C-alpha cells in the first residue's frame, strides 16, 4: 500500500472548456499541487485564422500555472520534460491525444482520465452528444485508470445524471462540474493509498464517434421523441439546420435551437410541415408535432418561437409552410 501523502503532485492535461472547468476545480483543491498543465498547441480560429489558445491554456495562465504544448510525445525532449516533473498523478480530461504508454508510466501513482459517459458505453470523442442523440435516459462521468487504448482502463468511480431536458451543451457543462467533483473524490482516496478499481465489461462496449456537420440534418419522418433527442444532441453544434419554406416567402435557413414533444399531429399532416396552432408553432413528425420554443433565422439572433411567429407568420394559421 502506498504511504499517505499530504499533497499530491499533479500534472493536468486537457484542451477544451470541459477540461478547463475541471482544471479550475482541481486547482482549488487543497490536497494537491498542480506542477504543470499540458494542452494542445494554439490553433487557427475564426475568419482571420488567428492562432488562439485552448480554454485550458487560458485557465492555466489565469491560475499562474506553467503551460506546456508539445505537438505530441514522440520526441525524447517531450518525454523527458514530463518525466522531470515527477508527477504522482496525471489528471487528464479531453486532452485530444491518445497518450503512449511511456507518458502514462510517468505517473508514480496513476494516470487518471475524466470521461463523459458511463463506461464501457460511449468510448470515444463524442460521448455526451451520442448519449443524448440515442435517447439514453441517463449518462454520467467515469474516472478511469488510463491505458494505451481508447477509454479502456478500469474505473475508480462513476456518477450518473438524467438526460431529460438537456441539450448536449447543457449536459457538457453539468458533466464537467460533476467530473471535477468525482475526480477530486478519487484524488482524495489516492492521498490515503491506492483505491480499488473495477475492470470494464468488454461485452458491453459501445463507441461514440466524432459528430459531423451533416448530422445537423433532421429526418422528420421519425417519431417525435427520436427527433427531439437528435436535436438536443446536436445543440449547440452542429445545430439542427433546416431550409424553411413559408407561404409567400423565399426559402431561408433556420436553426432550431430548442423544442419539445407536443400533441399528436393534425390528421393528414405530412412530416416536415409547419403548423401554427393555438398551442404554438410545431413541425410534423411521424407521430406528433415537435413544438418549437426557440429558433434562429439566418443572419439573425436566436428568438423565441412566439417572436418568430409575430415577425414571419402574422395572420397565418394551420398549415403555414414546411422545413427540409
């Protein structure tokens, strides 16, 4: 059994906002000291393709922590630089690289990863989006012991949260906060010794491939609950985008930012039709109306569905257009 430690020497590794939220929580924990932060190199972003730092780099600089940004860990210099830090723990969250065994072995106690799913389900790049798109009633976070294989290591701790009403965006934020809390619980256990972990059941493994922009296209011929899950899963990116065709107007792009499963569709209604009823504006699916709550027309700010009706559908009622 490892001896009790007053403070753990932690090297943190992560790149996007999910990891930045966790970094701030770990930095505030009194049981450890972050000796360095690793993140992906600055990348071009925006119309000007200006080099932009990652969310983790920004957070680390605000916290006064040293930042390292190797392209990868294939050079001896990068490996030796990490080894010289002599970390007790590597704390990794959405770093963006499959770390080689030599990097994982640099941790004296354990390389830990915060993964946004209930492993062994949804290994891979987009676990939060895929769980919501698939209509899972709950998802969560796991703290696992990293191996040189994709999200395959044994799990120290897990915590679940219901998906009802969540978009991928809101679930991302909730899981980042939850993941930070669960990670700190595991780190506290490592201060006392080596906690137990549970191997993943390989027979239950599923994968969560990266989301593509094309997945913002919605198939309105599916049941309304399936459509709702898909739209929530692609919000805020790549977003549910449609061509909106209203009576008497040229077609225009419309982003569906939020909605919910509504009443049964009117008799004879076809999938993709827009219906304005006393209850609100909805899109016909296979079995019901998907009631719009918030939309964003092209080159406009997001607006409530009621504001859209007032601006684009004055005087309309019943069947008033379609989306495709």
